[in-house]
C-alpha cells in the first residue's frame, strides 16, 4: 500500500505550471493596434508632410540652391527611417521594448527642435534628416514586430490599417504644417510637430508591449537572410518601389506649381488627395490579401503605378489630369507598405506547414 500511495502522490509534485499567454486577435491586441497606428501616423507620416517642407525649401527657403543639393535632406531622412532600424533590435535587447520606444520619441523630438534653429542645408541634413530619421526608424521596426505577435487571424487587415496610419498622418500634418508656416514660420512648424510627435508617441510607447517575452537576436544584420529566397528579393524590390514612390512624394507638389501655375499652399493641399486614396488603398490591400497571393497584388499594382506615372504625370500638364492621377495612383502604389511584413510571414508559415 505504501508503494501505491507514493505512486499516486507523485503526479501531484510533477504537475506542470502553465503560464497563460494573452490571446491573439482580441482584448489588449486592439489597444496595441491603436497605439501602433498612432505611432505610424507620426513616424511614417513624416514622409507625407515632407512634401510641404521640400516644396518650401525649393520655392522659398533655398530658392537659389540646386534641387539635387536640397534633396539630401529628404534622402537622408528617408534612408535613416528605413535603414536606421537595423539597430533597433540591439537597443530592444538591452533596454526592452518600452524603453526603446520612449528613447525613439526623445531622439525624434531632439532632431525636430534642432531643425527649428537650422538655416543651412547641411544643418537640416543632420537634424531633420539623420537625427529625426533615426528616431522614427525605431518605431517603424518595433511596430511591425509587436503586431505580428498580437495578431494571426486578422494579420493582413491589421498590417493594412497600420500602414494607412502614415497616410492619415499626412492628411493631418500637411494642412497643419502649411498653416504653421503661414501664420508663424517653418521654425515653429518644426517645434509644434516635434512636441506633438513626442507626446503622442510617448503615450503609445507605454501601451505598446510584446505579447510574450521578447528578446531579439544580438545582431545588426543576420547574414543568413542573404540566403533566404524570399527576404532578399523582397528587400531589393522594396528599395526600387520606394525610390520611385518618393520621387512623387517629394516633387509632385512643386511639379504642379511649375506646370499649372497654382500656389504653394494649393499644391500641397491638393497633394492630400493622394494621401486619402493611399489610406483607402492600404486597407483594401490588407483585406484582399486573405484571398489573393500578396506577391501578385504587389506586382500587379506597382506595374499599374508605373503606367500611370508615364501616361498621367510625365505626359501632361493639366491640373484635372493631375488630380485624377493622384486619386488612382494612391490606391495602386501602396500595397507594398501594407503587405511586405505579412508577405514574409505568410511565406514562412507555408514552409512550416509543408
């Protein structure tokens, strides 16, 4: 009997302790989505507002400087936002996700405040381009990582919604920056934008947290990715797609001014048509990714975008055609931003399930 008793009692001492994880696609996941959406409005949304700054630099602030020299400001900012994020994983590994995002908010604020005192191109390259760009780049990368942890069933839609946050940011920031420049100066536009960025993203940084314990690899670049048949082509494709799109983002308002004679404010305000259609296009991309191959959506839409640029922008100087072009181009040119993270994850799941 003694042996039987000890045998019966053993399992009680060996019962595994199960730690429950927060569920995906429900509950706190939606708070994470809202926070990520707001962060996207200010980090990626800086691209849209950059059309206002770029037009101001070309037509007012640096009117006697060559356009290719002025372009270094936007080039450095864009490069840092997408390239600077490779350091995000090392920072997250050392100080955690929340502290990393709070640090990003402070860095971005510092860049914009310093930009408000800048009067030379090289100063804006350093402040608005490199410092602000690096702060924004951290949010671009941590947002994607967090969302893939919290969502599975609705991942395509969620990626589309988050990507559309940058467009909504443009819809809000473009008239705001325009008004601040007209009422005050470009310096005050930088300061107000910096304070808004810091306050909103800092609150969201406190709410953004991983669903499970998360400690990324202590590598800036994982060399194994160079052998990945999906990651490398996707990266090169994204490079050329974004290079083409940001030509329009940065120069279309000034192109409208030169070709149609409209004012700077009218040109940048009309550019919001592109942002509105992009907002719709990114959400649609996330929805249809459940039914169609994400890679085919990206290829088809960006082929159409190239055709539109050649036929409706470069070949005409008519304002009505420009407005129609912005309305259609915003929908066709945006699926990469919404689907590239989902596309990579989708491919990984397919290989695991084989």
